[in-house]
């Protein structure tokens, strides 16, 4: 009996322990699930303090689970909208679910916008009050980004397809139209709705060519080998056009062919342009054969004359005086040539002037082409519709010569005006638009060629100037050596001879008193030699330039200059810091100032000169302005060339070789302004070119 009671006690004790073990095992299982699940889970009290978070939640923010315990959610992740949601769940006891909700980490903004599916589940007590919240989060940022990337890629592909200038058309293996792009629809004239789903023969196949195109179609499907095909297609309005079709097979993801896609290009105009290309090649050959601009324009004019069918043709070229004489012409009478050859872009008024300048009048616009040419196939009808004031804007020479058809095509190189091609004929309607369009095409080539011939002429002139400058530099160098030699001979040489004589005489004296007296007499001679040496040295290159810089040197030079030329008032403005002036420019600036002021003193008869050295927006600018008699810069340049002097040429070359721009503005009776300017950035690191 006692054993039975003992057994019952043990069984009762065991039964009381079993729930505890089950609870512990359940809690361990829950802990494993809570820790290993990939979903971010956090348990918070009703005041939004973290009670517990799983490992996935902590690692998503680079923390440990223990870090969050006791911390307030919105102190770590402030967000007013989310906080309002949390409070509403606590107040209502209703759960909240959101999908792809955007969120930015305030303390880690470089992560950018993240997206989350999340649910907020209230934990309810028996009385229905909310004691806590379970927050579950799933990071769907990659899914959202992938979807957005796919959307952008689809939009990009669609944009490309719709922006293509060539037509794109696709068919399946049964020959049904599966795709056409907007360019193809514009090309044939049928809409996408009218074409998609239709089997071949397609409506844009001409009836007379359907069988031939169908054979090409079936052969392509049978062989599976893409090849370029030229075929004649038709538009909805019945017009035929030549097309170049480039088909390619289309495969699915498994590599199985599912259809064909082809680019379709309208080549009608290309074929029509073939003859133009051949003529253009002839224009280019003339450039390689011609020895000069005149010979080239004569050859081009012959081609234009034949192509246009007009009796009269000419090519005008703008010259330095802004006149536009005919450099080559055929058919025009002597009377017309004398009246029209020397038109001025600045003073005359006529259609050809406005075409060259690119400034048509309102009355010109009805007969202007898109490329800016004047094309009138009936001058009598055109002039008859003009008012008297509008007629006054034309010279009328073409009308007086009986030209019913007149065209003027501008010849330009980029934005530079170079001339015009002039076509005229007594017959009306003698110039179709396509002819003028071709002439407009070759006018660009003519402009390029004229520009190159002009460059070659300028290069020859530049080489001649360079040889002249080199000669002048050699002469200047020799003259400078001669001057220095003369000064040394006349001053320092004489002093040294005197010193030598007195030293020899002193050595013959036996009395120390006499020797001392003779040596004292030599001191002024030595001092004079020293002063003369310094003067020559300063004339060659003042030491102050290396010791104190350009600003101190300019101030010193201006004082010396003012002391020498007391009747000439010198004002200055040196509004630039020494360190802002590149070392390579300091000698250049000094030599330009030295030469310019010497010219003022010798030639200008000025009473006042103003020197300014300043920096303006990264640009170093030197200007010397006087109120003297002035001069004609071109005449002075010619005179310098004749007398082989340096003067303006020296200054210009110094500035140019140092990377600057040199200019002279002067006129008789208006004084002279010399300006030299350098982009400071571009002068850094240059070597002295002076």
C-alpha cells in the first residue's frame, strides 16, 4: 500500500513537470525560428520601445539584437508618418499592412530610398487593450528597383524604336505582320492598326511586283539566311518608292527562330543623287588639279553652267574691301559685268547682297529656299507683286538684261561669308528646285575649297612676313651689338684707358704722397666707368626686373622716362598684383612698354600718355594710350617693312610669340591706343619668347 502511494506521488510529480518541459522545448523552438527567419521581426511595447528583435532585423542595420533593447523606435528611425501609423494601431487595436513603402535611413542617407513590405500587428490583452506591437518587415528594394529598371528599359527601347528614322517591320514565321515602328508607318502611309496581324502579300507591296517580292519572302523563310534586298514598295497614296530592306532572324529565349525583323530605308533619293555624287566628285577633283583659286573656280563654274542649263553663270568672291566681284563668269554681257561686278556688301542693296549676308528682306522670303538661296523662276511676275518701296530694294540690273530666271546661292565656310554662285537665263521656269538643291550642296564644297586656297595664300604671306621678321631680328641683333660696342668703346673703353695711363704713371712715382694723390685722382674716373657700366646693363635688362619684379620695374622706368621727357605727362594704373603676372610675361610687358613709350616720345607729339596694366576675368591686359597726332596703322606697317625697322612689328611679334593678342587703334588726329592681352591660364608655364 505504501509503495502504491509512493508511485502515485511520483507520477503526479512527473505529470506536473511535463508541461514545463514542453513549454521550454516550445520556447526553444520559437527562439530558433525567431532567430533564423529571414523576415525582419521586432517586438515593441505600446510606447514603441524595443523589447526584442531578431537577428535579421539587427543585421539589416549593421547592429546586434542587444543594441535595440530598451531604445525607442522613433528615436532611431524618426518618421512622422510611420509614428502616426504606430499610434493609430495602438489606439484602435487594428493591424496595419503596407506594401513597397519607401523609407530613408536618416542616419544613413547614402543608402538612398529603400522599399519595404511591412505589417504591424497589435498584441492584445484579455481586456482588449494593446500591450505591445509586433513589426514584421520584408526588404523589397531590389524588387522595386528591378521593376523600375525594367520599366525604364522598356521605355528606352520604345523611345529608340519610335525615334529611329528608318522603318522597322517584323513578321512571324507564318508571314503575319507583328510589329511596325512609327517611321515605317510614315514611310508607307498606313497606320499601325491597319498593318498589324495582316498576312502577306502586304498592302504596301505594289500589285505589279507582288509575285516577285513573295518569292523573295519565301526564299528568305526557307533558307534562313539574311541578305540585303532592294525592292520597290508603294505608299497609301499610290506613289512608288525604292527601298533597301535588311532582314534579320528573331529568336526566343531558347534560341528557336520565331520570326524576322527588317530595317527598311527609302533609297529613292539616294538613287536620284547618284548623278549628283558623280558631279560632286568632279568638283572635288578640280580642287586637287587646280593650282590656284581662279583656276579652281573656272572649273567649278563650267560644271555648274552645264548642270543648271542657264545661259549665264558666275561666282562672286568677297574681297578685303567687302566688295563681291565676279572671279569667274560666263555669258554675262560687258554692260552687265561693268554694272554689277563691284557691288559692296556695306553700301549696296540687292538680292545678291542679302543672300551673301544671310539677311533676306520680307519681300524675298517667298522665293528663298531653306538653305538661304534666292530662286525666282519668273522675275516679271515676282516684281509685279512688289510695292514701289520693295522694288527699291533691288538694283534691277537682271531685269534690265531680260533675265526671267535668276538664282543666287550663297558660298560660305562655316559662318564666314565667302561669296555667291549667280545663275541667270532669259527663259522663265528654267531652274527646278532640285537643281538649286544640288548647287547648294556643292556650294559648301566650293566654300571649303575657297577657304583652303585663301589659307594657302595667307600661309605664303605669313612665310614671307616670317622671313622678313627673321631678317629684321638679325639686323636688330647686329645693330644692338654695334651700339653696345660703340658705347663700350666711347665710354668704358676711354675710362679704362685713362685708368691704365694713370696707374702706369703712379707706379713711376717714388713718393708715397704723390702716389696717393694720383690714386685719389683716379677714383672719379673709376666711378664714371662703374656708372656707365650700370647704364648699359640697365638698357640691356634692368636688374630691378629680376630683383623686385615687373611692377617695381615699370614704376622705375616711368620715373626715368618722365625725367627725360618733362613735357610729356605720364599717368599710370597698375591694378594687378605681382604674383598674378606669369614670370614668362614680365620681360615681354617691359619691352612692349619700353618700345611703345619710346615711339610716343619720338613720333606722337603727345602731351599726355596713360599706361594701364590690369587683370579682368582671367585676362591680363596692357594698354598704352596717348593723345598725339595718330597715324594710319596700315601705312605705318608698310613703311616699317620698307625701312626694315622693328617698331610695331617688334611689339606684335613679342606679344604673339608669348601667346597674346596685340592690337593698334589709331587714326590721324585721334591719338593711338596699343593693347596687348593674354589669357593668364594659357600663359602659365611658357618660356620667355621675347
